[in-house]
C-alpha cells in the first residue's frame, strides 16, 4: 500500500522577471487573481487533495507569502476591533487551512535544488509539488487527481496537457507507453525541438513525487549554470525501473507568469464568481467590440 501524501511543496523563490515592474517589490506569488493572491489558489488546491502540511520554498524578501497565512494579522485584529467579525473570521480561516512552513533557497540553482531545500519536511515520503505560476481552475482539484493517480500507480505522477506544436520547445515533454490515463512513461525530454519530441504532452506545474526523488536529486549532477532540474531526477527514477506516470488532468490551466496569461486568469477566475460574472461580461462586451 502506498504512503499517504500529506505534504505539499510550493516553489516561490523565483524573481518573477517576466512580470516586472509589478514584481520589483511584491512577490509574484502574491499578485492578486481577482481578490486572492496566486499562491492562495495553490494552497486551496493542495488542501482539497487532503494535504495538511504546506512548505513554501522562498527567497529573501518573500516573507509576505508566509505572513499571508499567519494567524492574527494586524488587519484581522483591526477588523475585530471595529466589529467586522465576519470579514475577520474569513481572514482567520486562511491560517487554519493547513500547517505552514517556509524554507529558503539561498541561490537560484534549479527546481530540483529548490525541492531539496525542503528536505527536512519531505525526506522518505511522497509529496505534491506545485508551481504558483500555473493556476488550474476546474470542478476537481488537479492535485487531488494526481494524488488519486499516485494511490493507483504507487510512483511519481506528472500532470500533462496537450500543447501546440509551436510551444513544444518551451516544455518538458513526456513519452508515454500507451494512451492510458495515467500512462506509464518511457522517458521525459526537457524542451525538445518539435522534430525530436516523443509526444505533444507537455508537463505543467503539478507533480506527486515518489519518496525516492531526493536520492535521485542527490545523484543528479548539476547541469547548465550549475542548476539541478527535476526532470533529470525523474528520468533517473524511470531508468531505475520505478513507476513514473503522466496524468492528463481535468481542468483549465492558466500561465500567470506572463502578462497576457495573468490577465486571462483574472477574467476566468472572475467569471466563475456568480456575484462578478454578469457585471464583468457587461463591461467586457464594449471592450471586445472595440468601443473602449
């Protein structure tokens, strides 16, 4: 029987250069999608998968991420003093979602290096890995779908989606043995040219990583710029005969790491809110018709 997945690692140490100048002083993970920071969507997705412990991998200057999930914030206290108990309770509920921790990645040395920074919380157990840049909206938590797949396969499970030919060189691409879902993988190829890609299934920022992953990270030599990549460690799992599978998840992914994707994610999230959707649709109509 597989170990239960109770921990999620959320990577939040990046510089957010593609969203400058907005991210010069504000962590990109704290940029709002409607009225919630990006990272809050990740946390909710993990909690919906039954995860009770969240570990943020952050860099210096990103402490506001952990502050967002801390109980007893100044604004919460002020709201209680003015009698706005309902809003104060909604803020207190953020801190009660899970047990939160933070570790620092002192230098940008790749995704696998960032994961290893959380070693004290994940050694010897499977865990979910989430990238806040990817906001995934749907009826079911993408992380919950991965956890369910992990419970069936007993090994690493990677979230994938069909990508356009032009986008293949921007993604890690998987090579499944068949059309099953989840499908066992022969290999993963990092950012191949189109003619070298084994499929059109691109890896998105959601994983459940088997308990052996830290050992494989430790044994993976640094690549370009001294960075360690998670796809190399996963490739070592495959080479060792461990089960590694890809899951074509249900839901719609929005890449908020670039301005256009961020704007679209805001619109998509707002359209899922009954109190916002009618007014937004009315305001967008003249813009789409070119009336300003």
